[in-house]
C-alpha cells in the first residue's frame, strides 16, 4: 500500500539495504503505482514506458542509501520516473534519420582497383545495414566529406565526445 507509515518506509529501506529481497520486492510493489501514474501521463510507447519504469527502479536501487527520510521513497520515485520519461522522450526527438547523413564517396584510380572497391563496398554496405540506426548514423558522420570534427559529431548525435 502506498500510504505506508513513515516507520514502515524506513524499515523497508533499512531491510532492502541489508540485501533483503523480500523488502526490495515490497518496496517495488508499493511504489509501482506511483511510477505508473507518472509514466502514463507521457506520450510514450508502452515499451518506452516500461523502460522508464525499469530505469526508475534501477536508479532507486542505486541510490537507496541516499534516501534519508523515511517518507521520501514515493516522492523520489515520482520525480525519478518523470526524469526517466523525459530522457526517453528527448532521445526520441533527437533521433538522426540515417538516410539523411551522407556517406563519403570512394574513388578508385584504376579499373581493377575500381572493381575491387565495388566488391568491398558492397560487402561493407551489407555489414553496415546490419548495424542499428545509431551506429549507422555515427559511421556516416565519421566518413562525411568534408570531415566533421568529433565535437560536431558528438553534438549532432547528442553523445559524449569520449563515446565516439
């Protein structure tokens, strides 16, 4: 029940921190309604809402020892669920359409090299098509003509510079 008393929340948190699986399950069960109430207000797919739900409770698990006041778990979960839903929504808004990112042109000096390049290019493109969309976008930007800086690529794909 969501309206658990302050002492009850504190005890559940204490037990969960002591690796009591039953206490953790009880916390999740009692707080699930709070998370779903927030997540269902977002225009996200069911899969995205489920991802946000899972992320919310992963973050609670990671931060449980920082939830100091016994009455805080419901508010903390509501705020975190909102942050997770917003993060997913923002990620969906900045999705790069892979077809719009140009591939670098390959040039061959001789006919023989050109034929080898065509075969190699066909193999590379087959492998390329097997990559997820974000991987394809990254590779397209890395091979753009004229070349883009890592900072530009990081900005375009909304990824940290060090992850490129």
